[in-house]
C-alpha cells in the first residue's frame, strides 16, 4: 500500500472558518443547530468559541495569497456567510476551496465565484450512508478534479481505540461510513482530494490524532489534508513523518492570527523551507 499519487512535499494549508459572517475558530464538537435540516438551518449556535475577529475574510485570503499558500479552505459554518465567503474567493481566485452547505444545486455557482474546488460532506453522506447517486451526479456536473470530499470523522463515544466514522451535519450526526483503506480507495475515485477534520481534537489544541494521520498517509490514493488538535510547530514535522509526507496539515485555532501561540510566520517559513 505505497502511495504513488504524488511526489510533492508536504504542505501547510491555511483556512478561513466563517460563522455568522465573521472569521472564527470554534471547538468542533460543540457546534449545533437544527439537526433535521442542517443545510438550510437559519441559525447555528456555538457552545465553545476559541476566537472571533472583525477582520474581514478577504484580508486573510490576501495574506495567504501574498504568502504563496495554495489549497486552503473556506468553510461556511451555518448560514449568513455567503458574502464573506465570496469576498475571500474574489480576493484570491483559484487559491481557495469552499465548503459548508455545498450541494449539486450550488456547486457550479461557487466555482464560478472563484473557488478552486468545492468541499462536500452532508450532501453526499446522508441517511448514514454514501449516496452514490448524489456523488455521481456531482462528479458529472463539475468533474472529480473540482471536488473535495470532507471525511470529517470521530470515534464512537467512549471508544478510545475503535474505528473513525464519518460525521455530518456540522459534525453532529454519525454515519455508518468507516474511514479505512477500503473507503479511502473507493471514494478516491470520485474526488481530487480529501479534507479530514479529526473532530474530537478540532479546536481543542490537545494533540493530533496520530493513528488517523498514519491511516491517511498509508491508504489515501489522493492528496489529503488533516486538521485538528495541533499544539505546536513540531506537529508539522510529526505529521510529515506519520503521514509519510502524503498528508498536508491545516492549523486553525493554534495560530497567532487566530488567537493561538504558534506564529503564523513560522509556519509559512516551515512551508517554504519544505517546498
């Protein structure tokens, strides 16, 4: 199971998380809204927030562009984020991916606003299963090269060693889809990349999920980005080693530009040294 999908070096991938039109960093396992209808909910509440700023999303996009960072993502957490997201895409055309409420009815529209890719979870993983009709429909519509599948996942409550299951509806609803070699190989045929939030550790700065990073590095047939739990600059080297240089890393709430302790400039310097 050696990966030959790319011989590029590991990259740092930036992010812009939007909630109610503001750039925020939140604790992933505390986001909640009208579960029945997460795609169309009119409001979304957060129980634990790490960081919030009035600095517009477009400023972050310009910063990432100026620093030559590619493949980052803008995530719309709930409603009220469309204008902020569009402004970020306009500021850095083809430099950012967009996710959050993406379906077959709006995917092409978001690509037209300047997103390099659309990121999809809940639309494709619904009723606990992979909806192949929806997945095939999206691929037919926009092409697999513009599609990123978000395999955000967590273990079942109380299970510290068992499998990771894909979760949807802002990380609240467990699917029956396990993140393993078989799933990664199968889904890799439908998309350009995977984005994987390790939800237990998302926004908690309590260390990366090392076994998940290893799994992704070993079995993902396409480029994959891991996010969740980064504590320090040395996590970049840890992910590089554990992921066999096949897993890119997103750092959110631990960065100083999002109120954390890791200097963004140090991360950019690490990225440039590697690349």
